[in-house]
C-alpha cells in the first residue's frame, strides 16, 4: 500500500475550477469569483480529514426525465473541530456552479463566490474560505450543482420499462453504496460521517417521489412542477440516502407494531407485489422481536422528530409514533437489492413473485433477499461499520440473518438446507491462495467495491454461524442485542462486536460502560467456556484477520484422537516447494465438535495449538468431527479413517445426520482437489447415495459427478463423457424415474425434482426428453397460455429451445413477458441451444441492452459459457468487448468479477491457462487493480492440476463401474 500511495502522489493532478456566479444566490455581493491561481489542493489522502463533521444536509433536487439531467443544491451544517480555511468533501462528475459558507446566523463569510478546487483522482473537492473557520464553531456550507442522470446502475441513474402497449417510460432511482452518493450531491461520503438529511424533490405531477422518510407536505411550484418535502431523517451514512421519481403503484399493510409497509412496482406488475408484502410484514415483526429494538425510523404524525439521533427504545412512551418501510422493484438494477434506510430497492426478480410462473426457488430467493435487506435496517443502518474494511459486519450479519429469519418465519421453505452450500462456496474461495481476510484493507473506490464478495457475505455468515453455536444461541442473541443498543446511530469495529458478545454483565451495566469482571479476574472480552475464561477477541481474530480455512487432520491412537491443523490449500500440494512458506504463521482457535457411535452427545473442544489430542475411549468404532458442519473448517480422516466412514455410510448412513453426510461428501472431494485423498476413495464414499432419501446429501453427491461431467465435456473427451453419462443415468435411474412433472411435494422434494430432471434431460435421457418435448408442444399450441409446472418449466423450455421454431418462439415470449421469473427461465433455455450462431446473437443482444437488458448481460455471458459449445465463444466475447463491458458494468463490480470467474471456471488445460494469463497481461493496468484476476488464475491452475492428477484414475474407475 505504501508504494501505491507514493505512486498516486507522484502522479497527483489537480484541476481548478472557479465557480461561476448564480442569480439564485442574491445574498452575495461583488461581481467576481475569488481567484485560484495561488491555491493548491489542501489534502492528499483518499479518506477525508476528520476535523470537519457534517451534521445536517438540506438537499434539493430537480431531476428532468425528458432531458435526463438534474440540478440541485445542498446546505450542509458542519461542525469545525480545528481552525482551517478549507472544507474538503467528495464530489464526482458534478458541475459545481456555486459554493459559499455561512455562519450560524446564515451570514456569508465572504462577499465573493468561493473557489472550488477539484481532485478527480480522489473524487474530492476543496472549498476555500478567506476567513478562518474557527474550531468549536458550526457553519453552513451551501453548494449548487448539476449533472446528467447516469446511464448505468450507480449514483442517480435513469431506468426505463416498457408497457404492454409498447410505450417506454422513464424513471430515476439511486444506488449509492459504496461510494456513489458523491455523484448525486457533494457530501462527506464515508460511513463514519453520519448526519440527518432533509430532502426536497421537484417533479412533474404525473410522477411520485420517494425517499428515506415520509412526505411531510407537497407544494405546487407551478402548473407543471410539484415539490415534495420529506421529513428529517435519522442519523445515517450517505450511502443509505435514496430517492426515486417514478409512476409506480403500491400495495400496503401494517405490522403488528404499526409499521406501515408498502411494495412499489411498475403499474402492470403491481399484481406481483403481494407475496413480498406478506414477507416484509412478517420479517419486520420477527426482527423487532429478535433484536428487541423497534424498527428504527420513528415519525410522530407528520412532524419530524428533533432528537432523531436517539434509538427508538429511548423515545418517550406517551408519544404516538408512525413507522414506515418502502420496498421498490426497479426495472434496471445491477445487484440483488440495496438496503437504503426506509426505502429498500430491489431487482424485480428479488421482489416480485408471480404465482403462475415463479418457482419454489424463486419464492425462496425473494424471501431471503427481503430478509437480508430488512436485517440491514439494524445491522448496517442502525449500527454501521467505521470503514469498509469491516464491511462484513454489515453483509456477513445480514447474510446470516437471512437464514435465521426465514427459518423462523417460513419454516416450510427449509432454508437451513441452503446454509451448508453458502459455507461450501466460501470454503471454495477461501482455499485458494488469492483469498483475503474477512477484515481487509480497502482505501480507494475500486478496492472498496471488491470487498462485496464471497468472503464478506458467505464466509462472514458462516463464521457467525460457528460463533453462535459455540457461544450458544441465547448468548449470541443477547450479545448482538447489546451491540445494537450500545452503538445505535453510531459506527462500530470488529472489537466492539467481540466486546458485546463476551460481556456478560447486565444490560444497564453494559450500556454505562462497566465490565463483568474485575481486572484481577479476567479481561473485558472474556467469556466463560468449559470452566475457563476465554479470550474471545484472540479467538475471533484468527478467523477475521487472517485469510484461509484450516484443515484438521484426525488420527486414531487407541483411546485418543490425535489432531493437527494446517492451512487448507487446493492449489498447492504438501510435496510442493512453496508449501511450507504458505503455511507459515497460520493458526486458528478452532471450536471443534464431534460425535461417536457410543454417545448421542455432541462433544466440544477448543483447539488453539498446531497439534492436540482428545480422549474418546477404546470402545469407539467411529468418530465424526465437525458435528452438523457448524464449524468453518475441513476434516481429513487419516490412516484408514475414510474407509471406516465409507463402511458406516454403506451399512447405516442414518447414524449420521443429513448435514453430517453432506459435509463428509464435500470434505472428501475437496481433499481430492488438494491432493490429500485419491479420487476413487471419494467416489467409493458416495456409492451409498443410491440408498439416500434426503435431498441435500443426494444432490451433493450428484453435484460432484455433474461437475466432472461439465469439465470433461468442455475438454471434448467424448468417449469418457459418454461413459460418465451412462454411469450417472444408471446410478440415479431410480431417483430420476421417481420424479413427477408437477409442483407437488415438500420443498426438498420439489428441489430434487427440478435439479434431477434438468440434468437428466441435458444428458439426453430418452424418457426425460420425450416428456419435456410433449410439454413444450402443449405450451406452444396453447400460444403460451398454458402454465407449465414451475419446477420443470425451465427444463421444458431448454428442451424446446433445441428446435429453431421453439427457440424463436421462446425469444418472442421473452421479449413480451411481464414476469421476470419466466424471462429468467427462458433466457437460460435460449443459452442451451447447440447452435453457435444463436449463442452469438444472445451475446450481441445483451451488449446492445434493448431486448436483453444490460442488467442481465453478465448472466447471459455466464449462461452461454456454461454451454460446452459456448464456453470459448463467451470467453472470446469478453476479451473482444472488454472495454465496453467495463464501461457498462464498472471495473470492480460483482458483474465483472462473475464474468471473469464464470467464463474461465471450466478451463483445465495449460493452453487455456496461458490464454488467460496473456489476456490479463494485455489489460495490465486494470488487472493489477483487481483481486479477481489472481483468483481466476488460481482456479484455472487448480483445474489443470486436478486433471493431471485425477483424469486417468477417474477414467479407470468409471470403466470398472460400467462393465
């Protein structure tokens, strides 16, 4: 970081822009702006100085949806804590037309227009005051500005939708996280600068305006212009500010505590909002109870509160408060959703549910996304991380609360089955050397954007899951309630969370800053575990401040279990020269759990050293470590241990829970990739799944076979591909034949049906193809009016897309459907075509952004690359259109990250690895800014080595099985 900073300073370039006079600010006398020739930009760091604190923004915006531009003004009350002549804040792409500073009596400090200096590389402006701003005083900074609405997905941007009559309608919306508020108005655009916001929006009468707070009143400026004035907000960070100008309709209900919840969507999709309303109401009720803190956006009638920095539970009980939460489906939206306080915004597929075309997985997705965003109203909004290095405090918690909230409110959705896969995804990323710690340095906007990844979300959630089971559910919940209460409307760090979880004093003592133990007994962050005081901070720092995942190797020695830990890596073998260096300094405090055949009790042990041992007894015949996979670590059973487990699964697999069985399958194949276990041992282990009755372990075993199929098919290994297909269809014949083409059954049964039939038809299973073709024919003959069973609709469409007429019909339906759920299924089906010219057309339509929206461009590329005939087509498309993709999607966005990973994840040859390396060298300036480029290289290198070590063994094993 030092060298990067020195380079930035050596290339430092400042542009000076003198503000022009404006007729609107008539209070300033004097005709000329102050000169800037003698001034230089006063600040050299990416992060703003801490001696000027914003207190209150009064923001006026006037977007023009015809010219696709906006003008505005902002008055920021600031608290000056050091004598200074400068105010430095953020601004990007704004045309600043006037700036001035006023004292507390609203008198101008200068009779001239103040100079504004720009530092584009840091996205900052500096405003110079000829009169010193005195420490301890408050002032008002007034700025007028304007800009075009962004043609993209961040900042203040335009979006469109098309009606069934073909009319295109325009709206304007915002997405500021992490660093785009500065593109909509000048501001102190860092999480720690929390302030209150008073927003006014001018609009045409045919539109409505929404913001974080309710409208206090609306006034008519003239016959064609209205101004909506919103209540003063609670204290919040700039990235949570939001406003929308649209013509949407809403549906409204109230929670049991009186929170008014509204779901907004374009008028013709209004009927798809009702499920989201039901979910949002249930979720808010759940969270208010779980956190024991009222939904934190209080309003008293139509009058905004003065003391908005106070948490809800501190408000006077005799006042009548109204609470509200708006959820809005935006037609153009890059991510899944955004947690703007009181005005959460969503991609349409994340909020709308059409009973006729949305599947069970669509329903689960909508439920989980709403649970995630509403959890943010407490984790992230009420309590915000100090800086982006601790983003996981927002996203890891919200991700984990998805599972807790959905399990509590919709137990029939069986969401706990999906947490395992979230942890598997995190482990997959974390077992590469290119991973990063949960809490990582991030200074500039590109680095900050890259923090929104699997490590912050999935690993953060899984580490919290482990901690919850370690501390117990009640202690964990009490600790996070203390954390939320103590830091309400404030910012927090990792350490603040550990202190809250470890502190066992009463809430009153905790809120007053007292500790549970005297210094002679234990430190503040001590927790009682197994009769001893534990340093929780020391334990959790091993999970958040170092990257990677531990592998615990287990060996039986008489009555004891011998344990040793080291860093698990899938790209480096123990025999490699660099192995030892990559292991240096990595040690975890691992909360081990285990079960044996002699007891139903789950045993616990905290492993804090490289080697350890635990007594289990001579009579034990098997032991399963990491019970129900509550821990974030892998386990290797050495010296015949895997043979014992394989035998147990074949003879009595129900002796272990379905989570344990799934965990063992995952462990085995991860160890194969890392070179710790022969592939035939892992394949033998999943032989038992013919008797498996639970969906999760069954699909886990099938999933690895499917992964091998994709890798081998992409390599054009035709003979081996045919043998593998024969084995899969024969091995899972009974399961395939048991599936019905309906939406009947439990959640697990429906999930199994959807995935098994999809694979069977892709493998050209004759009965599957016959049924799918007949269903597609019936759908075509109904002119699209037949509602296919939602669990199998995607499979039916994919089979139908293999014929020219079917493909053309699906593309037409895609272009006219009002159901985003149906469009997603159809788009997947279109990319399953074996016709390369059709795949090329889809890529071009995605780049054009009309028939296929730009928001779906990355999905199109990924789905085409998944098709063996489209893999290199998609990769070449990315290389040839790289600059355009970056311009449309932003360099460090999740879309670019997913494109680079998705189009190369099946590469497994040295030639393909070289091709990727050469491409990254050709874009070296951009590639050097991204972590994902090294991640991609790690994945391809891992695949190359996997093929070198395992391909022939797999071939021989399969030939033996299909004799």
